[in-house]
């Protein structure tokens, strides 16, 4: 039996598999298995995986007959995994050679259900050349449990680290029956919400052990998705309902979640201006009116305030009016900034 199952959804990932497999071979901790799920790739992914599997019995390819997306691939990997611990790895990223040693040592010495570590965001251009890096670390260090852990989750979400699965190693018992839902943008967060309802003890490591590659025009969040707003509303609602279940429904909680929700609303207003949205002016007006009448908008956004971001606070003030004309003007302005001043847009996006 292996101690940790590494589950990697692979779709047309042949260009990255050599690097990932070589990194795993370098891990000083060798009691791992790699379950690489080929999601009906059309490149050399299958043959590459079979070549590595022939050389290392710890590598198991799982070949899916039809492309089902990352959620389906991860669920297929979970069905095959038998280890005590689970780690979900994206094959186009990489990681520190000490990741498994540090993560599993933290889990075993603290008897935690999950370990959470930081990441290094590596922004690359279209050709794959590294342009910038940024370390994103958990806001706390050490072991948290019970109410103390629950109160830290919103801090973790604001740092962007709650929703990811690749920056965590889970005890299999903590995952239980949780599986990834079939949505494009929020499946990781919804999975974690279900899992963390049963996590009693977590250990945090303030190191960027995982290296998240943000590739221009190839990253999932850069693709156009007509369900962008619906899925991110689902995300905020799940987070809010979780805090209600934990007895943490307070004015501060609603304000902070409302600020996060407001950022997604601003992005949705900007995306509605895109031709690919196929929305007329009347459609956009109707969208704004429906938003203003949404109970989740009323509960969270009306009392939301930015935690230091002046631009975000100004945008929230416009959204709170519920006036379609003001919201549409905001969306158009953000659309121009995103199209012509990409670096400024990226900086503003990080405001909370």
C-alpha cells in the first residue's frame, strides 16, 4: 500500500508529463502512487503515460473514453485511489521537491485531516516565458481546529487559497463521499466546502511548496464562459451557507463575502460587454435588474466594504445603487481597462 495517492487529470498534457514525472522521481519520499487520468486526450498523453507506467509500477494511467472535464477526471482518480492520503496535482504546474515530505510529516505529526500550504504564482506569456512571480501564503501557521479553524476559512478564501485543491493534501477519511461537481469554475471550491464541513483539524504551512503556472490565454480563468456569473454566485452562496452552518453569520462575515461577491459582479458586468456574451443592451439592463432583486445580493453586497482597496470600494458604491445605467457604465469602463491596460486591470483585480 502507498501512503499517498497523487491524482492528476490529464488532457492534452503530453508536453508537461516529463517534467511532472521527473519531479516526482526526485521526491525523497517514495511511498506514492500517481493515478494519471487521461481525459480522452488527442495528443501523445496516452503513450507518454504508458511509457512511464512501464518503467515505474507506482504510475497508473486511467484512460477515459470520452472527455468529461477536470471534475470527472478527478472523480475517476478518486475511485481508483487506495492510499491514506490524497493530493490533486495539475500536470501543467510544478512543485518544490520537498512538498510530499513536508506535507505528510505535518499531517502525521499533528494527526490533522488536511494540510494546507502556499503557492508561488508564476505568470508566463503566450510563449511560456516567465514574466513575474508572486508568493501566496496561508494567513496562519500551525494547527487549527474547531471554531478557530472555521474562523480562519474566510481569511484563507480572501488569500485565494481555500478554493484550490492542489495546495492541500487530504486524509482520505476526511474526503469521505465528497466528489467534484460538474461545473467549470467552482468545482474545487464546492468540493472543499463539502470536505471542510467534516474537517476537525488542519495544519497550515507558510511556504510556497506548489508552483501555479498562470499561462496567458491558456489559463482556465482567461477563457470565456457564459456561466461565469452563475458559477461564482454559486461559490459565494456555498461559502455563505457554510458560515451560517458554523454559526458565523455576522455583519463582518457578510461584508467580507459581499466584497468578494462584488468583485465577481464587476467581472460579470465586464464580460457582459464582450461580443461572445451575445447580450443586447436590453439583456444587460434586465441582468442588472435581476441582480438588484437577488436576495443574496441584498444580504451580502449592500453592506459590503473593501478592506483597503479604494478602487473596489468605489465600484461597490456604484453597484449598491442597483441602478442599471451606473452598473452598465462601470462594466464598460472595466472592459476598456481590461482590453487596453492589462497590467492595471490585474493589479486592481487583487484588491479585496
